[in-house]
């Protein structure tokens, strides 16, 4: 802001308006501007040029799928810096995923070298950066940690029995459903009763218990110095709305660009309005037809609300598609929703194929339920196979892994062999969660959920003993060292040596010989004696014997953790590494090194024990390749997606049409060499059920 000094303060802490983003931090991506002014517009079509060079007020770019919105957004940021003279450090680019941020960074770095940087990242990453730098101003200790949605469900599961939600003989909401209700309340700004009535009517009898559960959950987070994703946005929103802090935080940025605006929720939309009340340098990119997620209370109505919030809003439409041929776009134009004033028609840039044809015309088939859809897909697969199409040349695409639940059952019933690609996210696998739990203990010794997981890795320590050890750790009468010794005594005799070793190594990693629980005082004092690299190495040393004793495929898992430790060592601190992995987790171990994930490694649904839970992306390739070791046969449901089990909906699938004998026989592949299955026990912490899938 003109005339604003960079040393403005706000109570109760000090915020330097330009310093909060002075260096690359956790979860933030610094977009290096490499564009000369004459090169910014090169290669853009007329619609994209209009969006890039827009002046004089708020701008909404309606960008259909495949229309080059990422290139347009990066070019606009470069144009604001080069042609309009906006300092690069005062341009904020908000994205929704790590992949989008990485893509934009790669495109921005395509030119010649320049040290000018544009600040960019996800809503949660930037909120975390602000809160971490000024934790005391938010009444938080410096060692607070971020919990992911899975940890939120775990905490709620611990608290449910205290609020009458775990009693036998009643259909009470489970922890994932409770977590879903909570986050919808926070992100939509609606009370529990309204959310339950609208989206969870079967939970209406438990509305009072849910309200009490959420109050206890909030108190638990405060006592353990924990923040969830919703807290990050709420605290940033509250700071922007504060009469003293708001002007300082707004003054950090002169221009704000927001990607995928159709996926914002009420809190994120409020943050954008608070960052740009007049909208003079606001650019939003979105398309209400692509609002397919609806996660965390996202609502495309906020995209339409921009017209009301900013009366002078200009709209530029990007309708030239570079990805698909016209027959597909004709179907998309027919079925895509469009609000009044936000209509968009896609036209194809790709010409006909080599044969001069535009390809097979797409077919839209409407099914009234999932069972009908599964039967229709199977019928078409068999029909195509009878017409000469090999089964391996046919594919079914789904948005999320659990969307194929009913289809997998139907394929198995018809004896149609298949292989499913996908599975657990990298950070949802058991060994990675073990690593993150140990790191969270070093960063925040008050995190009892992380303690509980680490303690249960020790042979002989189950849930009951883990609670006893944890209680002793936090209740030593003569201080932390006495609690440390009491914790060892509370463990079973066969576990004490391993537990003592673990606690001693934790104390060494924290830089405090008195015991791991005493690390809290050191963290509060901001001690930087232990670097992220040394702590990551210490975590590996702690986990190595535990993982080798717990998992049969320990070698593969330890290799993953070595990559994880290398990625953590590259961060300024362990806090930064944890925030990066929690707020925007990598999809696979290859993501940690910046490499593209390996393709073609199937998640074999038929024999889930062969690879171990979540190991499909990292299991060694057998001799002869995966083709020689794949097992085809009737499917069995297994855990899919982000750890959600394949739970079947309760309805009768209806009669199945008969399968031609010759088609069924032809569908079976010839015998292939098989590797003997290696039976592996389940992970000690099985994946949780996904929200709402009860």
C-alpha cells in the first residue's frame, strides 16, 4: 500500500509487513519470474491476452477444461510485475494443490534467470506460514503441530465414548462421519443442527452429543498444541478481520491471483474478500462446471457470488480447448451446467486425426444407480471383447478409488479379469505414519496421539499398556526425568529394553539428556541446536529396529523412509518438514525427489497381501516384469483410496444378464508363470474408513 511503512505493528505481537514472505518457507512455492515484457504475451491466443493484460478492476477468468488457464495465470503474474511495476514479492498466487504449484513453478522457470520471486502456495500453506511466524500473536506456542484429516478422526474416535457415541445397540456416527460433520460446520459457517439435518439426517438424534464432542475436540487441540486444517484458515481469517492486524496483513500484497475459485469454501472466499476488499488487483480463475469435489465445504456458489461482491467485475472467457477433439467438446457443451451470465462454450483447437476423422463419437449413458452403471459397463466390456477388442486394451476411469466398489463386485461375479491401478497415498501407509508420528513427538512432545502410535510399535505394548506408559510420561511427580523412568517401568518386561532405547534416542534427538518430555521447554525457547537433517537421521535410527521387527517387507519400507528423511533434511527445520508433508503430502516416494511417479505398477486387488498395504507404488519388480506376476481372477474388495475400505451399499444389484459362454471363456487369459504369494500380516494401524462411507 502506498505510504505504508514496513515496520507497522499490531497487538499483541509484531508483524513486519514485508518480511513474512521474505524467504522461501514451508509449503510455499516461490515463482521465479523469468519473462521479458516483450515475451510475456508470446504464444497466447486472443482470449488469453485479454485476461493477461486486463486493467482497472476485479477480473474473473472463466477457463474451461484444457483452455490453458495455468499458462494464462502465470503470464498475468509476470505481466503485473513487468508491465505494471508491481514488486514480485507483493504478488500472491493462491493454488489448491502441490501439483498445480509445481506446474506453475516449472512454467515460470522456463526463461532466463532472475532473482525476482512471486509468492505462491495453497491457502493452508500460506496461513501456516503466517501463523508459524507469529505464533505468540495467535496465543499459540512455537512448537504447535498440524494434524491431518486422518489424525482428526483418530482424536474424535478417542473422545466419542465420553459423549455417548460409542455405545452398543445404537447406530451412532463413527469417527470419520463426525470429522466430516465438524469440517462442514466450520467451512460453511453453519451450526451443527443445520448441517446434520441437511446432510446427515440419520444423525439427528445425536445432534446434542455431536455438539459436545466438537467442544471437547476443540479443547483437546488447545491443550495439546494442535491445529487442524480448518484452524489454519480460521486463524488467518480472524487476523485479516482484526482492526489492527488486518491492514498490515493486507498490505503485504498488492495483487492477489486465485486459481480454481470454484473449489473455495466460505472461509476461503472470506479470506479473498478480506485480502482485496475493493478488488482492484484481484484475479480469480474458475469454472463452475468443474466443481466436482465439494470437499471441505467447497461450493461453486462462491464463484457466482463474485458478481455481487464486486459490482465492477470483468469476465473474460477462455473457450479454446487444446486437449480434446470437437465431438467430445460438443458433448461437454451439452451437459455442462452454466449459471446465468457465466455461460461458456468450448471449441476444439485439435484437428482431425491421421485418417482425417475426428475420432469415435462419445456416447452418454444415464444410469439411475451404481448397480445399473456397473452392469452396463460390464455388458459393454464383454460386447467390445466379442467384437475383437482385447480386455487389456479396455479401461474404466474413475475419479476416486472407492468409486469402483460396485463395479469390482460385478466384474468378479461375471468372471471378468481386471487389474486396478491406485491405492493408498504415500503418507497414508503405516511406515510413513510411523515416521511422521516420531517427528511430531520431537516437534511437540504434548502430541499424545503421536506418542500412542510410536509406543504401539514396540513388541508387547498394546493399547492398554500404551495408555499407561503415556500417562507415566506426562505425570512424573519429580519432573520429566522421573516420568521417563516411570514410563519404562509401566511397560511390560519384554518391552522395557526397546522402550528405554527409544526414549533415550528421542532425548538425544531433541538435544535434552533429561528425557524426551523435557524437549517442550527447549522448543518453547526456540532452540535450534538440532537441525532438521540430524533429527531426521535420528528418527531413522529410532524406527529402524522397530520396523524390522514389525513389518515382513521392512527393507522396502526403510528405503521409503530414507527418501522421506532426505526430503525432511532439505527443510529449514523439522517443523517446516512436518508442515510440508501434512499440508500437501506427496503422492508417492518419487514425488519427494521431484521425479515423476513410476507408471504401470498395478495395485493388485485380488491378492492384497502380496505387496503389503500401500506398497503398490514401491514394491520391487519381479523377474519377467509385472505382466508375468499379475494374478487375474474374481475380485475381492480391499482397502481403496485414502485408506477407505471398499464398503458396499446395501441394495440388491438386480438380475444379471447371462454371459455368453464363448465370451466368458475367451475373457480368461492363458496361464502365466506365477510368483508364490507372500502372506503378510496387516499393518498394526489399519487404514481408516473414509468419511461418510458407513
